[in-house]
């Protein structure tokens, strides 16, 4: 049997690697595109001063020089300036303005998912409802988002981008993220399956015979898997947030990433993608810590002799 620390150790190594690996992959993709990166952004036929811009953006010294300088600056919180999305503005400012929208969107979308997971763990949501949840989850986020956008336009008309309308866009976007693409359905079925499998373990039967609550006995053992499932749900929501933000006109990090990709603003793409990678790394750290705490708890808990179980 493998040592208990191997799995959390691998997660911590992955967490340390992600924020460095993702910008490296994007840099490699930029240089893999046909043509010179500076000429892609500023074609010499239509844009003067391509060589000067290449030197200014550090695109003239090759991918390694660009990558190492960008990572070094990013570690100090400096992401350069936007090339096209908001030309000349600091990318850090664009990220700072966009992050609250995405955090609010994903945070609100997590509410029904967490409630569904709790209902599945406690048995409050019956298994026969899974079919309905799965059917609703088959609808793509794009379809729900388009319907929500149409409702906003019809409801608010010329004020479709006013404060009240934007609040509705945020709430509708969170609802779309929370139920579409199987987000809610998979959370319910995943947690239910996890607890059902754990209930078949022998220690749960012994706990019931001792008059203890099965849920309290199962939680320490299922905590790592439960956190892993929730990490997957958050990453699922983050990927869906790009579509929802673009369709509903929410100026979050997903919308910023999409705009940077369309306009070939590589500085914005690098910063936004690295922000997502950093969040994913933090979630990996949380999961690793839960695994460590659970392993220590299990190792310190004394085994109960079978003879001690009341008849």
C-alpha cells in the first residue's frame, strides 16, 4: 500500500507547477502560430513600427526571453500593459476590475450545487429525482445564457445594461452556471454515490450498532473525495463562466480572456489564463491539506475492538 503522503504531495507539486506551466504553454503556442508574433499583432503592411513594438513588448528576443521576463514581472504583480483590448492600460488593473464579477458569478452558482450536495449526503433529495436533474443538465450553458440575455433585453429594453439589469444578468448567469451542463446533477449524483459506497463499509455498520450517527462517522473518511469533487465543480463553473460572461455581457475574467483571444492581445490572455491556473492551484492545495488532516486523524483514532460493540 502506497504511503499516505504521496497523493497530497503530488497535488502540492502540481499546485506549484500550474501557475508557471500555463504561461509557458501559452508562450509556446504564441510562437507556434504561423509568422512572427509581433507581425501577427501589428502586420507591417497595415501597421507601422512593428520592430519598435516588438522590442517594447520583448517579442524580438525569442520565446524563452519573453516567458522568463513575463513570469518574473508577474511574480511582483506586474502583468504589463494591454496591447489591444484596452490599449495602454495596465493588465493588472483590468484583472482587478474583472475579478469581482467572476467571483460573484461563481460564488452564487455554487449555492445550489452545495445545497444539492448537502441534500444528497443527508438523503433529503431522493434518488428518483436524479433523472429530472440529468435531463435539465443536458441543456448547454450557451442555450440557457442566450435565453437569459433575451429575457433581459425584453424586460429592460434601452436600460439593458443599467445597474438593475446587470444585477439580473449576474443572477441569471449564476443560475445558468449552477444547473446547465450537468453541474447540479453531477454534484447530487456524485455525492450520493460517494456516501452510498461508504455506507457499505463495515465501520459504518458498527457505528450504527453503537447508536452513533452514520453521517458523522463517514465524513472524515469521505472528506478528501468530497473536496476533490467540489474542486472539480469549481473548475467546471470557471470554464462555463467564459461562455456565460460573454453571452450575458458580464465584464468578468472570462470575458476578458475571450476578448484577449479574439484581439490577439497575448498579454491579457497570459494574465487571465494564469489567474485561472493560480485559482486551480489554490484548490489543489486545499484538497492536499484536507487529505493530510484526514490521514492524521485516521492514524490517531484508536481502533474499536469488535468485543466492545454492544449486542
